[in-house]
């Protein structure tokens, strides 16, 4: 069984993130986010990962959000924004991504994510469903949400 660790914001983590940038798309890189958090001296890390031995092989970021008039979770409802879930190629299909998602769900808050690079089936397998939304330049079927206790809410689901 894999264990999810809360990653520290430090130079060691910066070095570990560099290997993901080599393998992933630029838009999925968390290196810039990590460096920005170091500059801002933000001590509460939004980064989580799984190590295999001493090597970071899977990671994600979880940002706690709370917005007024949120169209998906209601006014002033805290939720998590799960972003940039990545598993190094040689460690894919071993349950690491699922372990990270299960960890995020264990926090008991609704979760919002963007299904990227043909990952919609992965998210649906974990109980997420697509919702209708409109952001300039983005296809409207990529936003996926998960609600605790299998709730479905009053959302405009997309098939």
C-alpha cells in the first residue's frame, strides 16, 4: 500500500519536482507553483506526493477554496481544488493516482478538478462527474466534481 505524504516547501522538493517537468506537459508542471510558494514564504504546502524508496513518483496539489456564490458547491462552502495530478511514466497503472485521489476524498470536502489529457474515465471511476460551465478558451466538459457521501447536488451534469 502506498502512503501519501504532505510535501514540504523547500529546495529538496524543488529538485524532486524537476523530474516531473521533464516528463509532463508544461501546463501540468508544479515547479513554478512550488517556487512561488517559496518566494511568498507560504509555510502551508498544498503539495502531496508518494515516494517509492527515496524517489518522488506521484504528486498532486490540493488547494482549499471558499467562494461567495459558487455555482457548484453553494455559497461559502469550502471545497478542494485538486490540480496537477501526475505519476511518472514508469510508475503509472500501479494505483498511485488512485491513492492520491482517495487521500483527497478522505478529507471530506467536495472536490473540483479539470479532466486533462483523456483522463475523464479515470475521474469517473473515482465518483467524479462532469458539470456544465463556460470559460473562454476551455471546452465545457472538462470540469469534474466529486461530492462527499455520493451526493449529486443540483448540477447541470454532462454525459
